[in-house]
């Protein structure tokens, strides 16, 4: 078993419950960690035997481009696509962070963490 992490994926997106949030948009950060058996890739040196982090980045960018009210919803969509499109992934954890959220205080970011295991 191994772990592949793609960290600090930056995106400008239009998520939120307030009309202003979806109209104006804001900066987001997404981190992804997946578990998979990467031992075959360690021996073969073939991309097809591992988790392609370019694929993970593309999934995140595409899902961040679809507006949602809640960060939880975006995170769940990202995990679903990872499981649907990357068969060797056995577990995934996604952090979706909104930078400088409009909550009336000096807050760097808010983060939602979604973690799931593949159901056999």
C-alpha cells in the first residue's frame, strides 16, 4: 500500500450560499491524499501502474469549476470522481479550503475535510 498526495491545488471558484459569493467568486485551496497499491509501479516504472496525479489535478479543477453552495458537496464530488475514474484507489481524503471567507472576522481560511474508503 502507498499514498499519493497532491497538495495546494489553487482554484478561483464560485461556491457559497450568499449571492455575492457565487457572483464574485473567491480563492480556494484543495489538497488530496489517496491510498493505493503502488508496489507494481515501484517495480515497473510505468504510469499506468500508479495513481496519475495529473488526473487528480484535472478532477479537482473540473469539480471546482461547478458552483456549489457547500464545500462539503464539492469535496464529495471530487472523491466520487476519484473512485469512479481511478480504480486502484482504495481510500481518499480531500481538504477543500475557502481563503479569506466572508464571515465578518480576520480568518485566513475555512476547511472542510471529507474522507472515504472504497466500498468493495
